[in-house]
C-alpha cells in the first residue's frame, strides 16, 4: 500500500478532522439525549461540561498520535501483507469478526480508526467534570449509545460484509433487506426472531394448568401435578409485571415452572394483565392488593395451607416483598419461605436503568401519566434494548436490512419482543420511591395500603439469587437484600446475565453458580469465600426448598375448589394480549 508523503499528510489531516467532527457530533448527541431522558426541551437541559482544557488537549494529542501510528503501519504494508492490529475490539464484541474486515487494508483501516475514535470518546466521557454519580453514569451510557450507533458495520458503504453479500447474491440481499425494513416499519419494531415460529399456549407456556381466579390485574394459574405425590406446602410465583410471565415457562426443556412441578410441587403463578385504558388508573397499592396479596389468599383457600412458599422475579420480587411487608405489619405470618430472583430492595446502585432516572425525568412522568395513563410497552422495550444496543438493535439492523437475512427462531427473543403496557400511576410511584429516593430499604418510610412497611420484620427464611453479569440488577445490589430482610438468608450467585443467569435449565446443566456460608456484609468479601459449582442453580435451590415444603401427600386431582372454579386452561387470556 505505497503512498506519497503528500497522500500521507492529507490522510492524517482528514482523519484528524473526522475525529474532531465525531467529537462535535458526540457533544451535540449527549446534550439532546440527556434532555430527552429528562423529558425537557434541549434548551432547558443543563449544558454538558467539557473536560478541563489540558486534559482534553492531552486526549486529542493521544488520538492524533494513535491515528498517525495506524496510518504509518498501513502505509508500509505491501500487497497481500497483513499486520497485527494496533487496537482490537473488546472481548465479546463480534461486529468485526468476519474475515472480510481483515482481508482488505481499507476496511481493516476503517475498523481500527473507529475503535481508536471510540476509545477517545470513552476517555472524554470519563473526564467530564460531573460530580453527580447518577449524571456521570448517564453520560457514560449515552457515550456508549453514540459509539455503537456510529460503528462502520452499521452502514452499507463501510461494511465489507454488506458488499460481499450483495455481490454473492447479485443484489438479492439488498432487495430482501428493503422488504425486511418495510415489514419491520409496519410492525413498529425490529424483528429479532421468526415470530411465526412461536405461539403462546402451543409451543410456549405449555405446562398443563388452569386459570382458577382473575381480577382486573391478574389471572392466577394452578399447574397440574406431574407426580403422584406432592409436597403439602404449595409455591406461589410472582413474575415481573413489565413483561410476560412465560419467561418462567418457555418450552419444556427450559421451563422453570415445569421443572418445579416435576419435582413434586403444587405451583401457582400470577399472570399480570397487559394494562389498557381500563387499568390506566391503577397505582402501586392496586398492584400489591390485586396481585400477590389476593393470590396468596386464593392459594391458602384452595390448598388449606396457611403459609405457602413464595417466589418473586425481578420487579415481581419487589412487589412481592412489599406485599409481604404489608401483611406482616398487619400481624400476619404470610409465607413459609421467600425466594427472590435478581431482585432489588435497595436501589442505591440500580444498574444502568438507574442512571436514566433523575428528578426531572420522574417529575415529567408524574405530570404526564402519574394521575392516569399508560407507559406503552413499545417504549419500555426500546429502553431495555438500548442497554445492550449492539446485541439487541444493531446486530439485527445489520443482519435484517444490510444482509437481507431472516432472523432465526429463538424463544427468548420472541418473549423479549412481546412487550407489555404499564399503568402510569404505578410506574410513577415505583420510579420515585424506589429508583429515585430509595425508600423501601428504610424501615417505616413507605406507607402501602395504609400501613407503614418495615421489611426487616420479614423474619422468614429467604433464598436470594443474583447474576454475576446482570446489567439491570447488579449482583452487589441484590446482595444488599441480606441486610434488609429480618430472617436467615441464603445467597447464590449465578453466572451470566439477568435472564440467562436466572433461566438456566437443570436439564442442560450449563454454566455455574457460586455459594458460600459467609454472612459478610460486603458482597465482594462474600465472593472471596465463595466456591464455584458447575451446572444449574435450580438444583441447589430445589434442595433448599424441599425441607420447607412439608410432607409428601397425594397430588390434588382437580384444580381450584368449589369457590374457585376453572375459568379456562393455562396459560389464559391475559398473557396473549398484545401491547
């Protein structure tokens, strides 16, 4: 790749101008997106402060020198030669793995230049003089959004895979990509999987059962026994209301519900209604009363067991814990044991979602939907996808539209795209009292259903699962639940992220988890003593649950009772309603 000194100087000048332009666009993006998150006009949003001039000059000089080294290494290459990259993608970044990126010096140069610019912007973001930790985290989050969006892999002209695929298919990939784009525009979302491959109740959420109760917010499912004998004490599951319950019951091989039933348990599960205008006025208290509190009462009456075991997942765990706190404050002993999967009760570090919540954004939500209204499921889905934009947005932009591919059938991604609406008053209360003010951890600070709640009075045994790579519920924050609940706690740390760490089927027995008898108050100290166990945490948990579930008795022959008659087969109507 022989070049003249004039060409070299021109190229360096061009790359420096590009870096400057990218930086200018970056600060403009930060300001506009920060304003959008706070739901205020850009002019009303606080200005993004620049790093100190000396620090910024240093970073710019380092960027210029890095580009000079990159250009020099490329300019010295002879035809057919390759060189060790000066900069490589981060581990797990698969955007530039295709051989086409390395086969051409031009595209190799493009990807490395992008990575250099990305590194520069990350350093600039870290150097922003922002004292507020939440605001600083927001800037870092937005930086990643900008960097991900600007990747050369996202654009036809700078993606060699697009060019190669177009040539190999004689342009058919371009035609198909346009068809995919039009189809997704009609759907209003990016297709992540083959939607036609799945149907709820047919090949998803198929564990046999019956809906035995329903109100304006929930259906209660009682699953049919799969063993002749069952533990006397039933289990009530409260999944999150921000998405569909069948994450707990995907397909038989990866269904947590089916696994529990196969172990000899009578299982009940709350299926939340996809909120419509009729439910738009419901608040936090409504979700507690019409959700787990009512479900618990039905389970007691059907099984004649006063203290069922209970399990909550993510925000379902927060709702469940709050409901138990209300019942405890009223003098009840509501449950035999509590299992919390990736659940926050202390929101001091609420992960990447927490950095998007501040006083301005919460006040805006309160004004817009706090007295009545809906948070549309599509908006909520976009927020969660943005947390992992490369994996959940740009991967499919490139695959669906640039390469003209059809996404493969994947049950988890089908569930991820099956969004739900939330009642505005519920959401506004949740954002303010949990994410913004972190009130739940303070004894007696919150009044729910007319009762001041102290979770420290919940003295029942608790099994706490966190996921080591969870970006929604940081495991160190989930660990803090041990300091809030008043009973004996068992903490287990699963491998992987928020969903994969929780839904780790025992039948496949993949990944691993960490356990320790340590009662350390600091999560990192607990981890130092923890031993890694290969396989699924489900097997560890079920052995913890069995001694707390009573003697084995004959399985119930019929669902429900004289009072609670079967309404319809599981999975019921509510889970099939679309946002």
